């Protein structure tokens, strides 16, 4: 005959030791400062028709945008440049056809380009 088990006891929670004044919080889980600074420059925020958008600051890390611009397909280039979330935000403004080119020009101005190539 077996004896019933006693209920398991949960381990006691340990209190965090007091941190002495002046001791810095560990930051080894964060990205290096140089990497954070470089990534911050990879995007640019710009305003168009009262709405703020975020897009890549250059074409170094985009796919298909330069080809679409070379083929004079501005609407495709804009969609690839902005990405799904930002492009959906743009479409919510119910843009006219001309607004696609103007939006690309606003992005180019924010990045310091002469024009978007469209």
C-alpha cells in the first residue's frame, strides 16, 4: 500500500539585493553604441499632407525600389519604399494619383536628394 504524497511546496521567492548607489545597470544586452547610432540614421521621418511617415533614408537597404524608379513605376516604388504599414497609412489619406509622385519627392527632400527620380 502506498502513502499519499504531500503537496509540493513552492520555493521561496528571493529578494533582490540592494544595489549600492552609483552602480551602473548592466548594458551587455543592448546593442553597441556605434550600431545603435548607425541604425538610427538608416530611417528618416518626413511629413506629407499633415501625416508623418518613416522610410529608409537611402536605397542601400531596400529591394526593388531603384528598379521601379528606373522603370518610372512611382507607385510601385513608393509601396516598396514605405513598406506595408506606412503605405497603408498613406492609402488611408485617399490620395490622388499625383500624390504618389509628390510623396516620393517629399521623401527625397527629407533624405537630401534633388528629386526622387520620377
